[in-house]
């Protein structure tokens, strides 16, 4: 996994989330809180895309070029599953 | 492409959409129209997943097992792109 | 409901969807089909927003300024429901 | 704002996010990380809905029953905006 970039982004999201918690504690205007939560979700989507891209370029290539048909099917099924879920969150 | 299943689903969506148009023409309650539009979007997500699954099990396997590195990269990049977009629509 | 704008947009979506059906019939490249489906979903989201905006400025105002507490609660509950669903489709 | 419930949920999300950071540090399988990120996004959507529901039942009612037309328009416009954005994240 391209760990450094992913980790850095997740830690930024963590800081952002802590800011949102503070906003709620300080009774910030609801809509501003919702907007910040939506910004966090956008950042998380980006992290997921980066992880997926890395996954495709490592595990997926290995599995598809390998001789284990079951493993190949499993790996491809997972891609469809996270794609399907990504539309729902 | 697993055409038959995809086509059947898209034609169902077309019928559903025509129903929504009729609802708007007949001044149906706004929230009920929005709910039907959301149902259509759910059905479209499902169609996209089916097309992607089929794509992974055909073009993607062929590209990854092939010798053209550029083609392989292109095909994997596309997966990340539609994944990223799926979170946005 | 601001019918004309909504209807026009929905009919554009219908034409777009018919184009996608043709693409599938003609065995267009899977990823291009998925991208067109995502474009349709984006257009449907826009239609939902327009309908919601109109709904807020008519029914919701009437209900909230009215004396029927139950009706007011119902109308507000619906907004939360379509908001919650919009994240899932 | 219904602070307690919202705060409790956000702190749970914070713990969840910290778990995901640990997963990345420990090189957990990519797809499992993506799934956890998607679970976090689902939880954040739920928090947004709760905040919106509370907002509708307080600020929005006050604004709509008030005499300031500009304020009323502003408050309703915001609802449409977060609704539109919710489909994009």
C-alpha cells in the first residue's frame, strides 16, 4: 500500500474530524457542521480511491497473472463490491 | 458485455423514468417524485455494478494478462476513475 | 412544482438514457457506458434538488406557518428522509 | 443542536478512524481498509441526518415563522445546498 500518502491524508482527516467535534461542542451553526462533515466525506472518498488504485496495481495484477482461478475471482468480486458500496455511502 | 441482463434492467429504468415524467405532469406530491428518482438512481447503480463486474472478468483480465503495459495501466486507471466518480453521483 | 424546468430536464434524461440503451445494444466499451450512466445520475440529482427547492418554498412554508403540528412534523420528517436517502443512491 | 447524541456518534467515528489509521500502519489488506472507510462514511451520513433533523425542527421553523423574508430564503437555500452536496460525497 502506498502507505505514506494514505496515512498523511487519514491523519489530516482525523484533525478535521476533531475540529468538527469542537464545532459541535461550541454549538456552531448546524449547517456549517454538516458542510464540514461533507468535506470529510469527500476527503475519505479520495483516500479510498488512492488505496484502490494501489491495490489494482499490486494485488490485482498479481492475482490475475497468477494461476489460482479462485483467487482471481475473489479479487475481482471485491472490486465490484466496493464499487457498489461506494455509491451507497 | 452481459448484454441481456443489462438491457433488460435499463429498459425497466426507462419505464420507471417515464412514470416519473407522468408524475410530474400530473403534479404529484414533490417528495414522492424525489423518492422515485432516488429509486431510479439505485437501479442505475446496480446496472453500473453489473457492467463493471462483466468488464473486470473480460477486458481487464485480457489487458492484465497481455503484454502491453500501457494498455494495462489505462484499463486500471479507468477502474479507479469510475470508482471515484461513483462516490460523487 | 416548477413543472416546466423539471419536465424539460427529465425528458433530456430520458433521451440520454435511450442513448445509453443504444450504446449497450451496439456493444460500446463498458467503461464508456458506466460513465454515461454516472452522467445520468448526476442529472437526476440536479432534478431532485430543483424539486426539493421548490417544495421547500411552497409546501414546507405552508405547513410550518400552518396550525397543524402533526402536518408540520410530517413535512419536516420527509426532508430528513430524502436527505438521508440521497447519500445512499 | 441535539449535542449529546451527535457528539457521542462523532467520537465513535473518531475511534473508528483511529482504528483505520492503525490498519494502514500495519499494512492491512487494502480492500478491508476501504470497507472500513466506507463504514465511517455511512456513520458520518447518519450524523449529518441527525443534525439536519434537529436544524429543521429549530432554526428552520423559527426562520419560516419569523417575519424576515431574506432570512427565510437563506435558511431554505441552505437546505437545498446540503441536499445537493450530499449526493456528491
